[in-house]
């Protein structure tokens, strides 16, 4: 089942205990970010902190993610760190970095996904350049994804620690 529009938005409104994301790409091409990303590439910066519906949610609900990456950081990752992560982590989102530059990736071939309440999995499908193709409700056993989360969290460091070193 493909998720879009209100079906997708409802996942963030109705989860009970946790929303968690695994990100594996160096770039995500999202139409609503295009102007800000272009401005960032041209030298604009994003001072903060700021408030929006996402930061409001992460202040009161359990939301986390691990981003698997390698150095040097892509332009998009530098943008994502400055535009989002540096503001969302202090607001309460558990953002972690799994840097596999100098070590084997403990989650090779694991796709991007969101997991809600450790029971609902949404597979995130992308083109090689990071353009989103679709979101698919996974109808199988969530156990492998719970294990992916366990490994990702165990092998990663908090974002604010990562950027301070």
C-alpha cells in the first residue's frame, strides 16, 4: 500500500510511543526544500532556534533517527545539519549519526524507513539521486526493522556530540 497525503501525515499524528527513522542517503531531493537548499548553496545560513510543527512535536513526543553517512559530507548533509538537525536535536529529537567513513557499515543494504510504535513500518523509496519515488506500508514482520534500529542506535553517536568533534 502506497502512502501519501493525509494517510502519510496521519502516521505522525496517531503514533502512540515512538516515531523513528533510518536515513541512508547523502542527499534527499524534496521539492519543498529546493529554495532553501539553493539559498544555502549560495551562502545563506539558518540561525535559530526556530519553532515549527516539527519542533513542537519533538518537544512533546518520542521521535528519533539515525543517519548513516560518510565523510566528506555532501552539500545536502551540511544543509540538513544546519537547517534541521542543529535545531531539532536541542528541541528533543533523538538525532544520531552513524559515520561509516572508516569502518564497515553495520547495516549494508538496509533501506530508508520510518517505524511507528515498533509495529508499523513505512519503506521510503528513492531514486539514486535522492528524489523520493514513494512511501510503502510494509506488511511483513517488523522484527528485522526493530533489530536494524537496535544496531543503528548502538553503533551511532548523538548528533550534538558528532558535530562537536
